[in-house]
C-alpha cells in the first residue's frame, strides 16, 4: 500500500492525530505475521500544506516550505512531503535528519527572481567564491534521501536568455559573470540516495555533489534544452561529481545542453596542493541512456585526480562515449577507466580526448604535467560518427589505451592522434563498417613521442 503523507508532529493533539504510521497502515492491509515482531516507529511525514504552502504555481512558497524543513529537523527528523501541485520557491536548505519526497504530480519550481537565492561563499567550478544558492541545498546531511516521482523544475529559460544576452554584449562573458542557480547542491554528506526525481530546466548545473561519499542516484531523469544556442541550456550538466568518492549513477536518463555526467575537482597550476579537493574515486555509471549532451562521462573541465571509473551497459544516441578535457594550466591524473557494453545510436564519437583551453590561467607558473593511462573501451556496438581523437597538451603523458571487441558503423573511420607522448594504443577485435582494424586507422600524428 502506498504510504500517504501525514501531518507534522507539532506537539499539539490536533496535529498528532493526523499522523499516520506506515507500520499501522501496513498492518491493516496484510495478515498478521505468524512470528511476533518488535514494532519500529517510523518518523512522521510533514505535509507542506499544513505549513501554509499553496502550490498554485503563482504563490511564492519559500517560507512555508522552509518552515516544514526546519520543524522536521528540530523534531528529530522525518520526511517533508510535497504533494501534487506546483510549489514555487527560492532556495531551500535541508537540515541533517530531514528528507524530501515529491509525490506524483508534485513540482518544486524554482523562482525566476535571482534574489530569491541568497548569495554566499560556495563551491563552484573548482573553487570557492560568492555565488547564489541552489534551489535545494544540503550540508553535512548524512543519510539524506530525496525521492520522487515528482519534479524539480529550475525555470531555467529566463536565466539562459540573460546569459546569452550578456554574452552577445561581451563575448568574454564567462559562466560566473551571470548568476544562475543550480537545481540541487549537496556537500559534505555520506550515504545519500536520490531516487526517482525528475530534474528539469536548471538555470545552471542540475545536481552538484561536493565532497560526498556513498551516493546513489537512481531512476532519475535530467532534461534541458540541447539545440543550437540560444535554444540550448548553457552549463546544464546533469550530474557533477566534485571531489567525491563511491558514487553510483544507474538507470538514469540524460538529455541536456552540456556534459551529462562530469567528474570534477580543482584547477590551476597548484591544484594538487588544494586540500579542499580530494581525488574523485570509485565512480560507477550503469544501465543509463544518454540522448543529448557532451558525453556519457566527462573528465573535467576542472579536475586533478580522477581514477577507478566504471561505465557499463549504457546507450548513447549522440553524446561521446568518453570525453576527457585536458587543461594546460592544471596537473591532471586520469587513470583506471573502464567503459564496456556500450550501444551507440547516433552521430557521436567513441573517444574525444583533447585540450580544453577555456579560462586557462597559468598564474605565472610553468605548464604542469598531466597523465592519462590505463583506459579500456570494450564491447561497443551500433553506429556513430567517428572513432574520434586523442590529442594532448605539450605536458600530457599517456600510457595504455585499449580498444577491444568493437563492432560499429561509423560515418568516418579516421582517428586523430597527436601530442600523444608514450601513448600505447591497441586495437583488439575491432570492426568498423565491416572491416577489421588491427591497428588504428589514419590519420595518425604521433608527435612529441
């Protein structure tokens, strides 16, 4: 039986009488067990309507929603429930012990007024600076649960329009010159599960995880405009895994205007000294579909050490299978990367390993060294655009890169390779357009080797 949202335990008999226990509901709908069980009390659910939230798509419900979250946390935790309706809100802050459930038909819709998102020093693009809060924010929220099947809607169109307007006036406009809220920002948290939530039209990144461990993102969708600009949502990454470990993303759908899943950290020539950016490690991406975006998984653009990444049983209808952004101003170490059981059904590339020069700044330091090694791409089938390219910066050193058990139809069989110092590229059982390739095809430009 589906659990219904219950009232807040406010210490008042009227409210207490409205609480419904999951255990008592289950007991009423099933036969009594033959073995006596010790009952475990479930924490109450907090229906946001009892706190004054309207959900009419017009009223700004921020204060009522935050009151529900605060009371939930102060009462030793529970779940704040958003029922069917469109609840317009500015930034909300989940406290430790409080969870969030969006029921069927529930929409938590971000305000289009940037001032409804307070500014504070936060993690953004590999460093900290004053920036707007996200629609949903959580810090030190161990065991956090955010569940669907409802929707987080960032109302991103007005923010995208303003970004392109500013960029047209000044072509040097950067992402951080135009404030845009993320949909969700979770930091310093362990044992986090985000399940069944529909992420839609974020003003900036959709889901940003910073310094988190043991995170599961399951059965979620991430959608934003992905055509040619201005019909494209700028910086609408699906999931940004920033300085986090042991993250699993499975059974998700991505159709965004930027990277689908981006693995991020710090940047700059002294980035390895940045104690706030531990390595990104043990990332698992499984059983997901990628319709539009920069790549199934993208390394960078800001990142230092990323290792032990597994991608399996995924389908792409456009995004590149593996995208690695090599910064000239940042020491990077990308290793132990395995992609297998990938189906291509579009015009994307298998590999796009190439320099990323946007906003590069050596800060008067010599160009740092980077390493890319121990990469395996295997069991790829379907059709795509090309094998792609492997191009390094002057300071990039490569190691083993194995492509095996591939049977694809491609528009182009060319693979560009240049600035690939010490690259050990191997093809095993690779068939492109019905032809076996025992060695990579032309053009090859093994310079600086």
